[in-house]
C-alpha cells in the first residue's frame, strides 16, 4: 500500500485479535447489489434486489464489472495485472513480497438466466477482505491477493472454468482463445476477439509460472440443498466430485408412424429414452448421479419415427472408481437396449421389435475427483469454528472423518469450480454457505445477508490463518 501506519503483524496476533476481524456486512451487501446493476436479468420478486443476472463473459456489462474490480482494488492499495485470458489479479503487499500471494476469489460472469450470488459473492467477499485488512492495519507476512477468473460459467463460450484451466496448464491457450460465442446464436466472436474488444487481453502470460499462487480460497454458495435442510451455517469443502461428460448417438431407421408397426420399428428416440431411464437406475445402484441435459433428434416430423438421436450424459460421484463403474454399467446396458434386450426391467410393458438400433459413445470431458489441501481445509474449519463457536472436543476434531459440530459440515462439492484447477498448482479449499431451496443458475438464487456475511468472515479468517501458518513455517526453516 502507498501509505500505511505501522500495523499489527499477523504473526503477533492473539486469538482474540482474530475474533475481532469481522467484515462490514452492509458494505459487502452494497458491493453485491451495486455491481449487480451491470447485467441485470429477469425479475423474480418485488424488492429492488430481487432481480436475476445475465452478465455473460466478456460482454459490455462484464467489462463494467471488471472496471469496478480494477478501480476498487487499486484504490485499496493493490497492484493489479491482467493475463492473456483476462484473469484479473489484485495483490496487497505483505512484509515479504518476494513470496507468492495467498489468493481469494471467484468469478463475476453469470449464466444467461442466473442469480447475483454465484461467483459474485466470492469476488465481493474477497474485496471486502482487503478492506478489513486495511481498516485494521493488518500486516500480513506475505502478500494477499484477489482474483477474478474469466468465463467460469462456460455459458457464452462453451467450456466451463476456461481461464483457470489455461492458468493451470490443463487447457491450451490457443484452444481457449478460439472458443466461439454461442450466445447469441450464430455469433462469430471468439474469446480472443472479445478480450481485445473490451480491453482485457492482458500482456502477462496466462500460466501458474507467470502468476504464482501460494494458496487459493474460494467462497461460494452451495448450489445444493444440504446446508439449508440440515440448518448448518458453513460447509467446509474437502474436494470436488469426479465427473465425465459424454455424447451418446443412437441410430435406427426413419419410418412412417401410421404404416409401421411397433414390431417393425427401429425407433431411435424410444431406445434413447430407455437408455436415459437405465442411466438413472444404474447410477442409483452405484451411488452416483446421471443426468441428460441435451437431446437432439432427426428428422423431427410428427408422423415420422425418429431414426437418429443424440443426447448428453453427465455422470458424477465423489470418487473416480464409482464414475468408472457407472460408465461401464451404462455402456453395457445401452448396447443391450439397442439390441432389443432387457436390462433393469426397462422393456417391461413394451412391444418387442425385430429391428435393432446402434449406439456410439464419445467422451467430451473428464474431471477426476479433486481433494483439497489439508492445511487450507484446517484454516477454513478453524475460522468457521471461531465464528460459529464449538463445544466439547469439536475444536480438536480431525479434518477428516469427524463431526465438526452442528454449525457446519464437511462436504464434497457436486459442481466444478475454478478452485479445481487452482488446486492442481497450489494448496486450495472452498467455503460453502446455504442458498434458499438449493437453487442456483436461476434468477431467484438467494443467500441471506447473514449467510453472505458468515461466509465472508470465514474467508477472511481462513486467509489470515493461512498467512500465519506460512510465516510460522518460514521461521522454522530459517531457524
């Protein structure tokens, strides 16, 4: 920072000092709602803030949010740079500025019919963290940063977590730059052309070597119903579940609906429907999830039996082995169903057919299970316990395999996040707060001000604790 009086060093802070570091809730909520003026979407209620979001990545409204991020963090004394994927990194100096920063952050882009908490809460809470550190003249041992990742949603440019994936080295820069916009339809813009257009094609390479991170913490709404249903305030996220995406193609034969009996049809749509039902049953048997969100068919005529169907299949589970077993079971079942055989009682009540279909699979995306770093998980848990209180031996509970108290829950994320890629290059963890009815990617997505403040306080506490941990280990190495 350009001018700061001598403050309190994190290494000298006492437990009560940590407890006194708390965010300004009104200031945080003002940031959430004022930045949500850029890219407003569908109204879902009567209140001024009961409006969803439609701030697509690299749009004009995304530029407005990015400009706010740059202006705000610069005013807080941060040095800000932008990389070749438009990722924004704001760094507040520490006592040792040769070492990489500890980062907090998320994303500011939204779904086309999204809400104002997914991603936005994580960035605004991280900016509020910087304000609290400044307000309290806290001197961290090492730099502390805030990151705004580009195109996490993958809505406009169809690859989720694109820029964090480039940063980690998992997605080639050229592939990301050449992604074409799918909103609106027939758009010719690419990620690179839009980065150039809005002025956010940075000159720093997008890589973990060019922008080093000591750790990455991300606050996020749960996007599921568990915390709310169990009346818990905080989710301490231990990792992200494994998932695979497939495109399944079923080929039969076009035929007249009136002149072709059931016995003589090779109905690709009926067969695909049976496959989708089978995937649900098999996933249930294996303790996994299987979902279809896209289905296309040809020829698309009321009086023609479809001869071609293509559908998506998303298989998820906490571990890679379960995903693999569910995939194998689905492949076997789909082949049998295409051949007219019965599996998991799918054919019961259906007319037999003398004609068969064929089925082909294409693997589109593979995301192995992610296990976050124990040090980061411990810092999140300690910060949450400090905020929410603990009883008995809960404060001494192991990070894994133990109850952490009624206030929180150790969790595995069902959705992918930028922290998945960050975790490949540095220690990382996440913090979840409840969202009403578990709804997300929807205009009515909502977390209460109290829930947002809870999460922001845990984020702040986790980052400060991690900085102290780094300092302690640095002194031990120097002894």
